[in-house]
C-alpha cells in the first residue's frame, strides 16, 4: 500500500479516535460542571440531549475507526490493531450498555426521586445506581484512554 494512502488512513483513524476520546472526556467535564450549576431536573434534560448527540458523533467516529482499522489490519500495523480491537469492543459494549440501558433507567429513576423528595428508599436506590453508573463511566474512560494510547503507538 502506498505511503500516502497509509498516512491518510492512519490520520483518519487517529482523528476518529480523538473524536471518541474527546467526547468521553467532555462528558466527564460537563457532568462535573452541570452538577454544580444546573438544577437536577434541567440536568436530566441536558444530558439526554448531550447523550443523544454524542451517540451520533461517536457512531460516525466508530464507523471511521472500523473502516480505516479494517483496511490497515492487514498491513504494517496489523498486530497492534488486532490488540486494540479487544479494547475497542469493551469500550463500545460499555458505552452501549450505559447509553441504552443504564443511563435511561437512571434518568427515569432520578425524575421519580425529584417527584418524591421524601422517599428515603428511592433516594438510596438512586445513590446506589448512580454509583454503579459511575463505575461504568470510569471503565469507559479507562478503556477509551487505553484506545488512545494504543492508537498513538501506531505511529511509533
């Protein structure tokens, strides 16, 4: 494969990885800021909107990653790309779980808790599920950062 094609594909691959990582990091920063400045009900609506947009952007980045990664997997970087594929699979699975199962369920639970502020049992469930979501989000961040490191190693 000509060097210009490989360089172009690798550049697209790294840009797509940066879009994914940047989105995950942004979500963490935005969540921290929103927790301090936005009312709970508005925060739920805000993160539904941000989450929907992130999924669209992340899906596009993932499509580019798959297309460029698949094409490069037979070339110079094949061993590293195959190793990275496992971590990508973990990150995608965790993100899908959080985006389509855990996140929406937690949003509904938080809305219910806002409607029943004196329900201590419900508040305890929200805290427990929030902690579980936090663990998943940390795992997403760690796997995403691992992907970025692995992508950067492709250039060395």
